[in-house]
C-alpha cells in the first residue's frame, strides 16, 4: 500500500535526522518561506547521509500526499454521488459526509481519503 506524510510528521522526521545539520548549516534561516529546505538543498553535499536520505524520502511522501489530495474527488466521485448527492458542496460538507459513510464507501475511495490525510 502506498504511503504519504503530513507536514507535522515531515517536520518530526527531519528534525530528528537533520537537526544537527540544520544547526550547523542553517541556524540563521527562518522556518517559514521554505528557507530551511533551500538551505538544506544548498548544503546537500555537506549533510549527513541519514539527513539526505530522509530529506529525499519525506519529499517523495509529501508529493504523494499532494497527488492523493488532488485525486480524492475523482476517485470518490461515484461514492459521493451515491451517498452524498444531497449534500451542499462547500465548507467540507461533502468530505464529512463521505467520511461518515466509510463502511459503505468503496475500498478505493477509503484508501484515497487515507492517503490524502483526511482521516
């Protein structure tokens, strides 16, 4: 089964394996505006092997999460039409409906929701 990661888990993984490298090479950078990531990329050759590996792995997992989020609507369209067709779109109402319908929803839709990090 595919896997994704959210931002909180990504930060936890990277702070564990890249904390020393961030302290050494990126201590003047701000957490916002992607400055830490840019600094790590600029210092790629100096990073520990574990930091490089985890940075690459987390990057792939985040991309998988973004792709899963983009695909939920299409993957779950049939289930949404069947179980939530009377729900007014917007404000997360359809997502809430499809989450409540979990036992009846297709395996593909449930997996898409899980990979997107919505559950």
